[in-house]
C-alpha cells in the first residue's frame, strides 16, 4: 500500500529522545570542577582581587558548571503530530467528488460517509468531504443535514491552512441551500458576501464567482427582478468564459433562457436554451440535459409548436428517467401534462400530473413544481366537469405556494381558482380572484 509521507516525528524518533532533558547540576561533568582553578587564575589576571560589578565571585564555580552543562544540551522544536493519510484514501475522495459532479448523489453519499473516518483528522480533506457530502445531500432534499455539514466545514475553514476563497466557497454553498429552502433574502445576502470575500482574496476564483452570480440570478428571478437577474446571468457567463469552463457557461445560458422566457422573448429563450443543451451534451451532463430539454419543450409550446414541444418533452422524460432523479422526472412529466391539457387531452394530463405529485411528495425543495402539478390536476378535473374535486386540488396548491412564499405562484393558484369557479357559473367571484392575482403581480395599481 502506498503512503503519503505525512509521518509523525514520534513515528521515527522515540518521544524521550525528542524531549529536552531537565538540567541537574549534580550531573555536570567533573571536567568543570577540574577547570575551576584555571577559571580563578583567569579571573585574578583580568580583574585582580576584585570581581566584576554585580557578580558574586563565590558563585563563579556554580555558574561555570551551569554554563558547561547548558553548552552540552539543546532543545528541539515542539513535536507536531501530523496525520498519516493513505494515497488510496485521497484517490477515493476524488472519485467520490466525481460522483457528485456526475449527479450520482446516492452513490456519492454512500462513498463520502464511508470515507469520513479516514479523512476527519486532516482538515483539508475533511473540508472537501463535508462540502461534497453537503452538495449531494442538498440535491437529495436533505437540507437540514446539508446545513449541518456546511456549518462544520465553516468551523474547519477558520484554520490557517485555508484562505478567503475557501470561506467564500462555503458561503456560496450555504446560499444554495437557502435557495432550496426558498429563503431568498438570506440566499442573496450569502451570495453577495461570497462574491465580495472571493474578490478580496489575492487569487480570486473565477468559477466560484460564476457560480455565485448564476445562483443569485435565480434569486432575482424568484423576486421577478428580471433586470437584476439578467445582469447576474451575464456576469456568470463572462466569468465562466474567461475561465474556459463550458459546463459553467451552459449554466449561465440556462438562466438567460429562463429570464428571456419570463420576459416573453421566446425566440431568444430558445436560442439560449439550445446553446446550453449543446454544451451539456458535449460534456455528458445527462441531468442538466433533461432539465433544459424540459424548458425547451415549454418554450416550443408557447411558440405554438405543439409537435416540437412533445418531442422535446418526451426526450426530457426519457433522459430524466435515466438519471434516477425523481424530482427531475416529475418536472418533465408535469410539463408534458401541461401540453396535453392545453391541447384538449385532460385525462392524459391528469394522469401524468398526478404521477408528478407522487414523485414530489415530501420534497420541500421542489414546492414550486409540486404546486404547479397540483394546478394541472385541478384544471384537468375542471375540464372533465369535476369542479368540486378541482377546487380541492387548488386548495392543495394554495397551501404549497403559501409555504413556498412566492407571490407569483400564489397568483397562479388564484387564477386557477377563478377559472374553476367561472366554470361553475360564479362569474363575480371569478372576477374578484382575477383582480387579486393582477394586483399581486403588479400589473395594475389602483
């Protein structure tokens, strides 16, 4: 087995040999006493019968013995215990980090947890393990555990082996967990702190800046601040391009596509999305490919290309299924259900939307998509004439969006409720709900 040469000094030299001995005057060599008469002669020759000021001549023999003993002793620097780390452990940690990069989060968690006993005593390796495990746990929906891991990493990174960029990286990852919790204000603050701390470092990390800008763009989209969102997406793309990192460029293009779609610039949105898909496929990112295929299907639907939308979404479902990610599979299935609903196939829509709801049950990090699926079920039931059942699903979506804390999503639920009650003949109540949604979105000001 190959070993990294981080070996404790005590592994080579006995501890007793490294300890400076305590001085014992009785152990001074006899040669010091034999030289006493010589010292007296030198003192008398030099100073006569007078001793130098401040020195007791009677203590001279004792002083000489002390000096002689001190000359024969020395003190080693303090013994530092270093951690013995096998090369195969380092290689295993790198392999586990690669699993995280490949979005194989269940496999990554198992590998990283097994590695903890071997890396916990080396702070640099321990921080790497904590960060990688936190990232996978975040994507598995284990947000509390992810936050605990990042808190531990933050305490470890206060050591002298780490610099500002390490601490900025932890702030960035904490911001990502906050986004998953829909704590948007906290997330924006953490991303901003991460960007500032990274920028202050002697060697700022471009990719860290790209990722922080990209995730902060998501926050601005949540708040419907499209200008700020696009600025961050553009900065993310700039940093990723200068770093020469195409996957990070694809992430930035993905956000630019989302923003253009929300601005109703659908052709621009499709352009950015197709460019992102090309980069994801080039680098074999199956999960990201499934996500952008889902978005492209929605864009084609908005452009009126139903056949193109179905083709994209069918591929998105198949691709997401390959990754094993229930959440991403649910998103693709629900978008396909939306296509069926809007093209007069409510039964097919309801079956798929109900399946999406099942896949997203318990995923607090996907409340937005769960609420959207609940609304598709509600509208499908209304189209089938089941208005009371439809209202129950609208109630469920309302609760989901209230927990999410998103005004735009709540407005979507009010619009759906308005459509259902209008179908039941209650036009006045429907009008009130439409007005409430419009006011919440800021489209009218009374």
